[in-house]
């Protein structure tokens, strides 16, 4: 499958799923699998920073960043998602449509960026990471949430085993760390989001790679 086909198929999937995602988004960010993201972000990034939310979906995460004192531009490649997000626009919060591997931003435009479960939906996550680095100021901060091995959305990568088209990559958290190290990024923080059934009291003594192996999502903070 070519990059154009991958992009078209993934965009179509998220255009179709936009309303369903929107119906659950607020709960995910406030009480569900995404509730740890904004506190994780705030630990490292000061209020007032110019932030790009890359793969923002319906924009609720961007809205929460804005409510916490950041200047935010949300970007998603789904027109339907951006249409929904536009209803949240206000001073210091805006949304644009764009491709994570060819973003409509200047070099070094953002002090920090956030990309939650978005690079997995590109054919080449490494190309997406190059673009993320390009739009982040030198020495800036990059927050990435990557689906872990237990994440249900990884089912979207299963068809590849039958030689069929797939629109979700199988990049693992340890692979992201390896690419980041090759790029010269410094990891400044890491946090783990587990599915129900994992007792976090039992994970405290585990090394990071085993914690990652149990996760629904691993949150990383890198400095370029």
C-alpha cells in the first residue's frame, strides 16, 4: 500500500468514526484512559507555552490544554474531527487540518507538542517523528502517548498478517525510545497507563520495559 493509500484509508476511517469518538472523548480525557495525560504534560511544560496538539481528534485534549494556560493549535487529518473541534475555538485555541508527515507549520513553530495515539496511524512513524521534531523549537519538549501491547486499537494492524491492508502500525514503546535515542532526544519523563485488571501496586518494582509490556498506553516526555 502506498503512503497516499494509507493516508486516504486512515483518514476515511477517522472521518467515519468522528461522531462516535466525540461521544466518548470527554469521559476518556476526564475519567478514562486519557485522564493522566494533562497532569503528565503540566509536570514539565510551563503555562503560556505555545503548544501543538498533533492528531487532536475532536479537540477536547486541546481544549483542556488551553484551560490549563497554554496557547494551543490542534491539528488532525480528519476533516470531520476538525469540524467538531472548531466548535471549541476561542482566543489562543485554534484548529487546522493537516497530515502528521507533512504538517502546515513553520520550523520551530511550537515550544512543545503533544501527540497522543497519533503516530501509530501513519505508514511511517519515523517520518512523523522527523516532522514533529521539525515543528518543535530546538530544545523544546515533545509529549507522545504510544499505544501499548494490550491496547485494543492495535486490532487495526491485524489484517497485515493475512497480507491485507492495515492502517495502524505496530510500533512498540521500546521502539519509540530507540528512535528517539537515535535522534538525540533526551527522555525526561515516562508514565504508564494500564488497562483495568492491572494492579499498579504490583508494577512498582518492575523495570520500565516490563511496565511498558503491560500498558494500554505509555506516556513519554522528550527534549529535543
